[in-house]
C-alpha cells in the first residue's frame, strides 16, 4: 500500500507539478551562486543507504522541467530521456557518492534562467523523501553614472544597472546619505535579470552616489560622481567661456591690424633718417676738404676755415663781375700821387 501511494505521488509530481503528499514538505535550502559559476544542489537520503540501484529525480518547479533523473545506473548523460533543453550537457551527479545515499547534482556554468525552486525526490524508498532547493543565480554589476544635461534647474544625472539579479533597489543619494527625489524608475525584466535606469536633477555642488541594494542576498554596491555648479546652470558657464574666447579672438585681430598698419611707417622713418644722416656726412666731408689737410697736433678751427672759404668765394665772385668804364675806371687805374 505504501509503495502504491509513493508511485501515485511520483506520477502526480511528474505530470502536474503538485501532489497530495507535498503538504508538509521540508523547508527549502537556499543556495546562492554567481552567474557563470558552477553550483551544487544538495540532496541525500536520511538513512545514508546505498542508492546505486534506486531511482531519484530532480525537477524545476516553474513548468516542471526535467533537470536530472537517475534510475539504477541509467541517467540523462548516458542515454536517458526527458531532460529539458536548458540543462542538457550541464548537469552531473556524484557517482562515487551514491553508495552513501548522496543524490546531489552539480550544474555547470549557471545562467540567470537557472534561478528557481528545485525538488529532489526518491519515490521508491521505504520512507518517501524529497528535498527542496531554492537556487538564486546572483549578478551584482556596478552601476554606471553619467551627466545627461545641464538645465536652468541644475544638472541631470542618470544611473544605469544592467543584468542585475535578484532585482535590486536603485537610489540616488548625496554625500550625507540623504535620498534624493528622482524620476520614475525604468525597469526591464530580461527573464530573471533586470536592467534599471534612474534619473535625478541636482542643484548644488556635491559628491552624489547611485546606490544599488539587493536585500535578498544582503549585497550593496555604489558608484559616485562629483558635480560642481557655479551659478544657476552649467549653460551659463559655457556661455561665459564662449564670450570670453570671442573677445580674446577679436582683441588679437585688432592688435595684429594695428601692428600691420604701423610697420610700413616705421620703415619709411628709418629710410628717411638714414638719408638725413648720409646727407650730413657728405656735407661734413666737403667742408673738411675745403679746409685743407691738418695734422693731429693742429687744433681744428672750423670757424676760421669757414671764414677763409668765404673770402675765397668773395674773390671769385668779384673776378666774375664785368669791368666798369668811365671815371671810376680811370680813378681805379691812375697811379697814386707821388707828391702826396
């Protein structure tokens, strides 16, 4: 009678996922594993008896997927059927531990979709036993923070979390730990993993934190971003910088034009100055040549030199004048009076 009841319970479990024998089952064992790692789901007979020639079945509750079945040496890895595609080639048992009643399995390279409630059942033992395991595949990525825009109200910040599992709570906080008002959280469920986006607008200089909390696994991680605000908006700062750069550019243009305009005038002044110096030097040379040769011991008497030169010039002019006729000429030609 007991055997028939156990068989009935097993059949109901396989086809409906529910049995009349589950009402007071054992509490579930919670197992956490990081995505991509291997995990062991524990299951053993309380009597520790040899189960090499017995039957045990592992199933996943959501949809009652076949995970692994062992039946007197026959199992999914050597030709057994009924295993779900999700687990093919990834689930193994501990052959050497069967003689100690250990029906635990190992799942390789865990995925987010592996999270869920698993059941291990021994349908044909004297005291029908089963184990419940809650597997949680954990992903705790660090959030990324960016500055979206600068408005008249302040700076808009965005926090993004991709592929987190279990579902986290995301908050913006200031340096004092105060939670900041934020827009509605954007959540995308990707089959057990979650993408979350949260935006907020800040109006003062501070160091802000995007905090991601996964209470189910007692895990918290954050990313910080410093924000420096002058005035009411970053846009004012940009405007000031643009204006300053424009003024500086036009100032350089004005200076360049001024220097370009005055460069030819300076060149002409230099040429004129040089011509004037050359003219003065030529006059001095002619003046010195008229005075004759001087020795180093003779004093230079430019005034006397100019006087003699003037007399010589006067004599030349007097010789060039035409001779006058008349009494003046006779007087000039008459010899002096000897009697006087």
